[in-house]
C-alpha cells in the first residue's frame, strides 16, 4: 500500500467561553488548540490518515496480509484529533474481536490504539471438522433450551464460519443465528458460537436486544410532533429528524427464515386529518404511536444537542417505529437489519404498551452502540451493552424535562402493571432491588443474564451522577450504597453522559469488560476534564465503590 499524505491541520483557534456544557463544547474547551471548522479534518481525510498509519504500523497493530480491514466509525474531535474504528476479517472470514480504534493527532500522526484483542491471528487450518448442518442442529437445541416450556415453531438456523478471537486463543467457529416464533407468534432469537473443531458451545446471546420492558400520548401527556402534510392528510413522519416515522404493525409478526425475513409485519404510516393525534388512551391506536414518535424525537434531539451526534448512525438518517407488534407481546426491541424500533402492547397484566420514553431511549441507544463500540451481547461486555442503553435511556428521560414523565433512575416505571410485582423493571441506585441484578462486581458477574450483569455499570452511573447515600430527585427517594463502604460525591448527569458517550465512541471495543470500562471512562474523563480533575477522581472512586478497581 502506498503512503497517503496525512492531512495537516491549520493553526486557527475557536473561542469556547460561554458555550453550553454539551459533550461537543466540553471537548472544545478541553482539547485545545481547537481547529476552525474549515481546517478540521473531514471523515474522509481521517480515514486517509488512518490508512497511512495502518500501512506503516501493520506489524505493531497485529495486521498481516491474511487480514482485511473495513472502517466502521469515525470521530473527529473539535481540535482535529481523529479516532478511526475498524473491523477485521481473516482470510475473508469475520474476525470476532478483531475490531480496533486508531487514535491520531490533529496532523494525522499516530497516537495510539485500542484493540479488542492483542492475540496474534494465525490458524493452521480453515476447514471445519464440525459440519454446518450439525452446527445448526446444536444452535436449535440451544434455542430450545433457552426457551424451556415454550412451544417454538418456524425454527430456522443459519451457521456462518468465523474466527473467534474474543474467547482466548483464536479458533475457527460457527456463529449461528437461530430464530423462531413462540406460541403467540412473537419472535425469539439467539446467536450461538460453536467451536468448529470440537462442537463445544463457546458462547450464546440473545439476538434481540430487549428492555422487558401535537399528540396525546399514553405516558407523556400532550406532546409536540413534527409531521408531514401529504395532500390533505398528515403523516406521522418527521422530515426535520431524518424522515423518522411511526407505523402500525397491525398486531402482526415478522416471518424470517434463517436470517432473511420473507415478510415483515407492516409499518403502515399513521395518518390524521387535523394534525392532532391520539386520545391518550389504549382505545385509540394512535396514542401509542404518539409515544413512540415522541420518544424517537427526544432521543434524536438528546444525541444531537448534547453529544453532537446526527442520528443513531451519525449519518443524519432517521429510523422508524412499529407499534402494536404481535399479540400481547411483552417486549420492545431495536433491529439493526431494518434500522427500526418495534414495540409490543404488553399483556396488560404485567406490562402495558412498551412505548415509554426511557424504553425508547434505551432501545435506540442499542443502535448507537452497534454503530460504535459494538459491545458483544454476552458476558461482561453484554452487561455494559445493556447498561449503556439504561444510562442513555435515563438521560433521555431527564433531557425531555416532561412533567408527565419526570426524569428518574427507574427503568420502565411507566410500563409496569400490578401483576409485575414491583414498580419498575430495574433500579439504578441499588440494582439488586429487582431481585436479580448485581450491585457489585465479582468474578462471576459475567455469567448473569446481561440485563442483570448490567447492574454494576448502572450502579456506577448513579454514584457518578448523584453520589452515595440517601437523596430525593424529582420526588423519587433513593439510597445508593457502596460495595466498599466508601462515600462517593456525584458530579452530575451531564458529566456522566459526556464521559460515558466519549468512552463508548472512542475507547470501548467489542470485548470491553468492566476493567476495560474503568480504563475507557478514565481516559474519557482525562480528555474532557484533565487527569488531575475532580471528575477524573470521581470516575475512579465510583468504579471502586462498585468493586471495579
């Protein structure tokens, strides 16, 4: 590969005094000197600079002629510092744990890298002993085992040969996506990673990332909506936010064979004659649509106004919502394949329609994670994936400042019903209040379901924002303990969000565990506030307080 001339940043600076404390402006204040917008490297020039670095430092980064790289994401700081995130293949096979981030100075020179694995990637044989049909059978059995007592139908499984570098020494493996429908026709899906030499299951995780989670909404009161006039009819479609829209799934389900969906539940765009949507009751199907669209709007605005991210993928393109999905479906999920959010109506006994604001923020944040760190949805990285969505879903709710759904550290409090047995899905101040989540890190926390191993990071986030001990926020009482008996002083939600977002988008990789999350958030705090700052110390103290030292 020929060397590509690095981009050279100009010397002009921007003044940052008096700018609101969003992530973007915090970076502008912390990462000085700041490049003028006209001089700052573009995405394309950052990729060129990174390509030059990869050509010069291939051996040091563990790259060989057998590997190819593709760019997944690019972050350019206000001062011109560049962070280019890559995925890798090995002899054209997907390399799990092959992702890495290259960090470049404003002039394009190399500063460092974060790698999901530092293992040398070299396999003597790329021929699997375990056949693809056998891998599919094992995956189907694993899916059934994860849904004991449920009569699954329309089960399909599609194995894909990969190289696994996430679980110890690199090995050939089958990554099999197994999907099915339960007795009500609702989807269930699981990815199973199987050793292609021995047939041993290496790992497994849920494929559907869930949160078991002007219009009159069910949960947020009367809310503003941006709509589109088509002829004499208004559509629930927002041209100001990437043409995001909300459609009616008509209580139907997707029909998918292997990983290809032969048909999807509809997403017929909601329409209205007078541009006043819903009645605030379940009797009007548009009411849930109002909540979904409103949740999308607020989440979009939060990421754009606070973190400078233009849409879930950072490309200005909108996603879409499907409400009234399935039959008594107690779930909501983000699906990368359709770049869409899907909401069930709940069974009415344990859960109501899953269209609350924090659920919307949670699920759409799975989309942000998939486009950035792509935290593997199992083990400790899976807990961090779920916690990322809980953290940002909570921050979205606070950002909305809606008196009908005031910000709190309860997850899904609006959607639970009397049959659920408690007043929220999860609790960030003391996660163990749900009866299953972990308050503190232990060596076995990665064995928990990701919705429960997430408790460690949720607890950290509460302590970092609010501090330890008893307090009341927006009328809700909390009493957050520490695992080491220490006392933690919070630094506020804005700084929590700034630190976690930068850690996610710049430093975390697919294999990041809790120890890695501590390192990533400390690096982010150092970037934003300085190594000797109170914020840096608070991050360290909050992690220690949940047992991550």
